[in-house]
C-alpha cells in the first residue's frame, strides 16, 4: 500500500500502521456564545490496514487539521538513491 504525505505539514499516513492519533479542535464562536455550543470534535483513530482511499471524506490530517485533499502519494526518490555513494 502507498504512503501519503500532507502537503501542509509533512505528516505521513502509512496504511500499514493506520493512525492512532486524531485531530482535535474546539469549535467555539466567542462573539456569539449564546448561539453556539463549544464542544471538542475528534475523528476516530484509523485501524492498521486501512487504505488511503478508504478513509472517510471528512478525515483530516491529525497534525495540522487540513482535509484529505491536501495529501499526495509519496513517490520513491530513485534519483537520490542512485547518487548515493557507499564507501
């Protein structure tokens, strides 16, 4: 399975590991406290073996909170590997 990296913060989603942490945010509008309820919103952890395409559409990066659309598939850097000289 392919790994995916967040283009905003660099967090890597590895399907073999899953995701044990979830992005937490507090939704609260201080200007209109009487109209809004402050509550903690958190996604559920993702079990190992879950492919990136199987993540919910509203899944967010656990590090920065950006949406799933900000993730890109990691491509192996073969050019750097070819330039590495071992003595």
